[in-house]
């Protein structure tokens, strides 16, 4: 995954929640654009959750982003 795709999802107007799928089969929810921090070189991101936990993610380990549909939370679009 390229960091540019993550930046595009974070800066989309209007913002739509998305999921980050990882090479190990895991998935992280991004519910608000302020819940992701990108390190300056773009190699790692930190994803914060509403319960004050966070994950540090190596960007090359991201396999895809799944963006919530405008039609509601049950319909999803894969990018």
C-alpha cells in the first residue's frame, strides 16, 4: 500500500470511515480523520481508537483499504 492512498482516504470530503486491512489478516477501523498520525517519511502510521488504545502500523504491511459506503454502514466499497 502506498501512503498516498491513506492520505486520500483521510482527506476525503466528506470523510467516510474506513478499515485498514493488514497482511496478517487483521483489520483496523478508522472512524475519524483525527485518529491517524502519519510519521514524516510515510513509512509508519499510528491508528488511535476511541478507547484510547493505539496501533503502530508499518505501511507496507497494509494490503488494502475498505471505505464505508455513502449508503450506510452495511454497504462497503473496496479500494
